[in-house]
C-alpha cells in the first residue's frame, strides 16, 4: 500500500505527478482487494487513479471531500468557485458565525479585515516539507513525544464520511507505533458518523462530547480502539521512527530530547 499511498494523496490534491510518475494498482491488484474490502471494481478504480475520487466515483457528480454524504451535479455553477459540495454547504454559515463569535464572545477585533474560511492560494504555495521529506509524516513526531513523556494521552476521533483524512488510514498510520518494542501509550481511537468536521453532525456531537469527558477524566472510552486493538500497519509501511517516503530500511530519524 505504501507505494500507492503518496500518488493517491497527491491525486486528491490535484497534483498526482508532483513527486514523479504516479503509481497506481493494476486491475489484478484491485481484484485481490475487492473481496476483503467489499468494494466493487468500479469503486476501487474510482478510488485509485490520477483523478480525484470525488469526481470519479459517480459519473457526472461531485461528492464532498470534507463529507462524502454531500454531493452536487457537475453542472452546478457553485462548483466553479468551490469544488467541494460539503464546503459549499458550511462556508457561509461558518463565516457568518465567526463574524459575531470573534468580537462578541472572544473580544477579538481586526478593523478592515475580512475573514476567509479557506485560502487556496496560500495552500498551493505552502511548504509542507518536514524532516527531509517533501510531505509531512506525523508518526515519527508522535513517537518522539510519547518517548519523551510516556504519560502523554492521545485521542484520535474520525468521521466515517471524511475523504480529506480517511478514517481507516488513521488506524493504519497509528498502528505503526506497534513496531516499537515496549511502547504502550495511552492511545485511544474512535469513529462517528460525519465528515471532516465531525462535530457538525447532530448525532456525533453528543457522542464526541461524551468521549472528551472520559478522556479528560483519564478514563477508558468504552467504544474506542487502543494501540493493541488497532489493525496492524500495512506490511510495506515504514516503522514508526522512519518517515514515510524514506527507504523502509533507513535508520530512524526521530530525535528525542532529554527531559530536564
């Protein structure tokens, strides 16, 4: 999976060849994945190709990146200025709410300023490189933090319908910590119906609040997975201390500072 993952991520950003020729699975490989994933060949082909998944799964339709439950026909003129139907749904309400929330509740004012919920121009020129890699990999950093402070508690909460940070990939990435001998972090992972901003879902919001209450009280969340119960990482994935994109056999690059 590792050799396909970077091409897939870049394809979702609209730049599949940013790191060279994209690498996608063959039909033979997709057939092997079809049974365990319960996905049709059409769905798998739509998922793993150089075109963004949101416009490939359902011909003539764009589905939301932030929330796959939201869709619009490709002919909808609103898609000319915002290619994510789920973002179109929430952008104006967010902007309106923050226009009063910032000054009235938080006491923050910025005369003559305009609030922008998302700035694509900045995203396109942002330098995402980290630790010598063109794209960031947070798992080595998380490992360093856990080794520095073994009492650190970690909670990851994901929406099933989030196509920006797909929930199963979160499981597989965090599972790389299983490769570190003797590591037993206080890690919990849970999932809810909803998209990237999972709290917008009326069903998920009280469930997330319940989880946070457990978390801040230092209690085990009954429905959450732990590092021990996460599915194992992809067989060809780098160990937790080596950034994805490095040679799997490379020396771990995580640096752990000594506690004072």
